[in-house]
C-alpha cells in the first residue's frame, strides 16, 4: 500500500474504527475541574479520530480553538475532560500562557494532546527563532504542529506561494522536524487567493498540514475544491476553520432562525441535530477534512459539538444543499468560500471579503481588538467600498452576503 493510500479512510471504515480510538481519548475528567463540571464532562463515548494526512497521527475530529477571556482556563479543562485531544493557539491570540499554566499544573496533559501554535514570519528562516519563542510561551520542549499564521494576509500572492514552496522553506521545515521542537509544519489561510496558495503548496509537497477557511458546499469545479483534491492525493492533512459565523450560526441568532432552519432541513429533526451540529456533520462528510477547529467559548458549545462528533453520520448531497440554502437565507456575515469574486463583480478595490470577515471577528467571535487591528492594517483603498456595486457583489458571492447591510456596520464598528 502506498503512503498516500495508507492515510486514506473511507467513510464506512471510519465509522467502524471510530469506536476503537486510543484509550487516551477515554481519559477521565481533569481533577482541576469543579465537581459539577467533572460530572457533566464525564465521557459517555469516544470522540472519533481521523488521520492527519501522511503524518499518520490520529487526531480527534474536534479541535478546541483559542478564545479570549477569563473562562479559557476552564474551557481547556472541560474540553479535555470531554474527550477533545487537539488544541489550537497562536502568538496573536495571547492564549499560550493559559496552556502553559495548564501544563505546569498537570504535566501529563501535554503528553496526551496534539498541540498546534502559529506565528507570522516575513521569511521562512524566521520560523526557527519564532518556534523557540512559542515554546517558551507555552512552557514546553516541543509542539506537534507549527503553522505560518494567516498566509497571504501580509504577503503578495507570489511571496506567499514562494514562502511555502521554495528551497528556504524546505530547508527550514526539515531543520524544524529534525530538531524535535515541532513534529510537523504547515500554514493557515483564509486569504481570497488561498486556492492558488494551497494548490501550489500541495504540489510542492513540503507542508504536512493546512488549516483553511472552509464551508462544505464548495462548487465541484472550483479552484479551491481542486486544490483540496490535490492535498488529499498528496497526503496533506486538512483542518477546517472559520466555518461558523453570522446570524445563522452565530451565538445569538435572532427570532426563530434556528426553528426555521430545522423546518427547511428535515434531516436535522430526524437525526435530533441542532443546525450547528448539522453543519459539523456536513463538514465531516468531506473525508478530506481531518478535523474541525472550533473556538468553543462555553461548556454548552463543547457538549453540543462533542455530541455531534460522537453521533456523526455522513450527510447526503440533497440535505447538504438544503443546509446551504438555509444558511444563505438567514444572512451570514462571513463567506466561508470567499475567493475575491465579490470585489471583482462589484468593480471595486475594496476587500469586501476581508471587511466582512473582520466584522465577524468583532460581532460573533468576540475578537474586537483583533478585528480593529486587522481593519486598520488594510490600505485605505481596501477599506473604501463607496464605489462598489453592492448588488452585483452580492449576486456573485458564493454565500450571497448582504454587503449593503454589512458594510455600514464595518465602518461604524471598526473605523
């Protein structure tokens, strides 16, 4: 069996083997949790795992993303107690000290989790020094996966491609792996040109894993879908992020939105799934995706998502289409499949996709300072949407964002 073939898991095999995950996933709740939390988090089943590309490593289908705020220490422990064994952080999140405290209080935890962190180099060689800084911040000798954070945001397209395909990156990645300080190397991206970046990176074959902004209703012939196919063929692990946002999948949906989604998608009621859980099942139905990084901000979200993982069944195409249509009907604020076509159709230099993404950070993800920081870093031309044909932009957008409603909010909240 080839290396690429060996990492693949068809859906039937995956569902059969999910119950055979390692005993570590069944580890009991952390004693640092309050008694009520320990009882609530007691695992009543295994969180299924998937292989992260050619790394051969099994990761839980849920990856606890970072959140800002005083509750994060409790969230980390509750997620672990609930069976999650993959944890994501980054320098810019400011959450590495929380993980460090956790490891200091319970050193065995570090041995049981798959740890991911990120930094933002201008050149590949900077990764070596940055990795040492991240290890110091985390209080550990090694991590499992080190990402270039937000590839494309601070680089031209050519520079971003060269960053992950050139000789300097190859030599740096090899040096990192040999050092034992990080087992694997990759990048994250939500850039409008991520399809091209991911395609080129997959062809180069240097990275081990990629985290990308993703929605499960990609057009079959879209450049991003073709890029993900190439990643699958090359054995590059894929992690979904930025998949839940807006009024439909936000924390506080308005009116009876969720009831209407269930009405539009009868499969949800049949399987006793919430719309949030249905979206996760839709993402996991793409066998190319190894895990979903969710910034779960309270214990209820963790319980709901863990329950979804334990009860996962692939979603049929017709139900996936219904879920897509229900999402679009309720005014999302972020297009998971943004590729910049909105700005082209609107005949504007404004970065409409970035503007609405930053609004989502502010309104739905709680990252207000980061939203304002990234907004301020955009050139003035990328912030000025006054000349845009917003109706044309909406018609071309894969998720039909209502730019006429959202962009004034961007100016009001972020400028």
